[in-house]
């Protein structure tokens, strides 16, 4: 145990003192926040640019009320000039484009005959806004032709809000389900990224020590199993410290930057929202759906989720890191590791896909349940299922299988490790790995 502690301490200090580790610990959050600020700034500047659009309405069924000006779109009626003259003027002037509405016998034919001319390809958002205006107006005209009163249709709109309960009387809601999706997805994705970044870090560490021949000195006084386990725990500790520092820096910058630059947070949130989408956002705010979403998040078993996140986080990381360490011991360079990486990465990627495409739609379905028991996918899939409510016996069975698999993986990896770390010059294959596992001494 004393030697294991020394190895963990050595790995942790070596990782933390590494220049690239220190630089990335403090630079990564700045880059993340900086990239977000840059995207927001560029988006805001793009939104501030006023686009002038002229239209020629030969059908005479569109009015200025339909093409209302907004902060970024200005419409001008050039119907009197005709389309050919308008196209010349737009091409020569500072206009975004020209909209041509021909005269047709029916609204259906008209809807598919409208044309838009511009110097460059128009943006999708702009075209979506124009199409929505046209579709809405044509729809209203068609309803009027059917003799339907639009005012009555508006009054007839009603939204249903079904209250959901389970048979034990516990209340649920769509907001709580959405909160569960967000929380579960974030936990699963975070675990995936952590395993990917720090699992490969363990592998690189083993390869470096193997190629530098330092490992030969170390294994003369330490058992390979202790050395491998110490590397895994030491790297995990350094990784958690880095994640914690990232969280503090990002949280601090998120609070400071808006105050320093005078940025309105609500403005940032709606920077990429169109006028019609903004109306929907306002309706949601008035209906109290946002407040219900917040209540849904607070109604989640947050303590239970956090505790189980720690268990699955370490279980998943330890399982995959032991396999990465075994790969590092079996190869002489990172290039040679590719043939062994694919079988390890596939279950991890499969867990993410099952989580996002199956658990979200059916958290208690057979596929979701099965993959939450399979140890190579359970850390991600079960973390995404927990916010939806999972029986304790299921969680305990899943954790037990994960722990047993982790112990087996460490034992197998240690057998590969004790032979592989002293093998040089020969490219190992799966047959060699099987031989190393079978060695009794």
C-alpha cells in the first residue's frame, strides 16, 4: 500500500508539474470563453447589419403590412419599376436582393413560382423569414376564400398541459423530463470526454516510460500491478483537479466578462434568434414554461445523481484506463496503438449513441436497460437513465457488474503490462496479448 501511495503521488506530481498541463489548465478555459465571446460578437455584428430587400408584386395581393420592416430587414416596394428594371437597380446598388411575386391563377401555383434574385447566395435565416411571411399571408388568404373567420381561429387556439403521475403518486412533467434529458446528457458526455482525454494520457505515460527504459528500473522494486494502478489513480487525480480549476475559471469569467464589457446576458441568449422565434420565446416566458423547467431541474434527485455520477465516473474511468495502460505496455509508439484502440473505443462511442438516441426517447425500454448493465456502456447509459428514475436494485446490479468487470480488466491488463513493458522492437498483435495473459509467472 505504501508503494502504491508513492506511485500515485509521483504520477500526480509529474502530471501537475508538466508544462503543457499547467498551460492547458489555465489556457483552455480562456480559449473556451474567448471562442464563445468571439462567436457572440461576430453573430451580433452580423445581426446588426441591415439588409435592404426590394419586392415586385405583380399579384397585387401582398402589402407593406405583410413585409414589415425589422431591425435587420428593410423592405421596399418596387412593383412600379417592373422586375427587369428592379434587377438592374439591385445589381448596381447596395441591396441584399430582389423578391419577385408573379401573377398566377391560384395561390398554390403562386406559392411555388416566387423568385429571389441576389448578387451572392442569400442566408438561410433571411430566406426562412421571407418564406414564413409569404406562407402565413397565403394561408390567411386561402382561409378567407373558404369563408373561415380568422379571428375565430385565433380565439379557438388552446394549449393542453397534461399533468403526469406515476402509480405511487409522484408527480412528473414535460419540464422535468426535459431537465432529465439535459442533466443525463451532460453527465454522459462529460464522462465520455474524461475517459477519452485522460485514458489516452495514461497510455502515453506508459509508452514514454517504456521507450525511455525508466520502466526497467521501476519494475525492479514495484509490482507491475501496483505500478499500473498507481498510474491510473494518479492521472485521474490530476484530471479531476484540472476539471475543477476549469469549472472555477469558466464560472468566474462568465460572471466577470458581462460586467466588464457591459454585455446583457439575455441579449447573448437571443443573439441568434429571429423575430418570429423571439415571439415564441416571449410566449414561453409568459406561460411560465421557463420557470417550470427550472423547477423541473430542482425537482430532480440532484444529490443521488451527484453521488452516482462519482461512482460511475470512477468505475468507467478505471475500467477504460486499465485497458489503455495495457495497450501502452504492448506497443512502442502511439502509432502502433491504433490497431488496439478501435475495439476499446467502439463500446464507448456505442454508449454515447445509445444514450442520446435511445435513452432519451425510451429510458426504461429493453435496449436502454440492457446497455445500462453492460459494463463497457453502463457508465454512460445508466448516468443518462438515472434522472428519469431508476430502481435502486437496478443501479446496484449495474455497479456490481461494473466493479467486477473493472477488477477483471485490471487483472488481465496487469498480466499484459508485466510482460509488455519489457518487450521492445517487436510489434505486438492480439495473439501475443493472449499469450501474455496466459503466462503464469
